[in-house]
C-alpha cells in the first residue's frame, strides 16, 4: 500500500496526515505521540478514529501539524486521520460519520471589536 495523505483543520491548527501500513506507530512532528501529547485525554482524541473504525495497530502515521494550541492540534489530527482512513477503505466512513469524526468544526475565535476591551465584553455603562 502506498502512502495516503489527508488534511485536517481546527481553529488555527492545520495537520497533514500521512498513512501507510505498519505496526501502529504515530509520529507527530518527528516525535512519538506519547511525547508530543503527554496528557492522556488529548492523546485519546488522536486515536479516536481507530476506536470508531475498530482497527488497531495496522497503520503507521506521520503527522505534520502547525498553529494553534494542543487541543486544536489534536482535533485537527483527528479529522486528518479520519479522512485518510476513509481514503483507505470506504467501509470506515459509516462508523466515523456516526461519531461525527468526519465533520470539520468551523468554530474559530471571534475577532476583537474597536471600542471594546474584548470581542463582546463592554466597558461599564454609566447613565449619569
């Protein structure tokens, strides 16, 4: 099997995911996933597509991710892995779609408005 690639985005993060058959090694920016995401709950987000498609340790994954924070990066990686798995086998689409892993979360930070301290926060109002 040749290398299959997919793109995942979330907030300010962009993840390029490269999938090939192997023993289940996941490398993010050249580092193992355990080192890149030491928190277990964030690491579980990355491996969620494999749990949904009920496949374990059959693919090696190389990931390049940039921008955003660790949560946005993890969710961008999750989307990229899900899209790559669908390219590998169309049968994975249904379980991934049921868990909403193929949906791009388009929510981004709202911009700051002029005359206000933050996007929606206003200075204290005084009638007199």
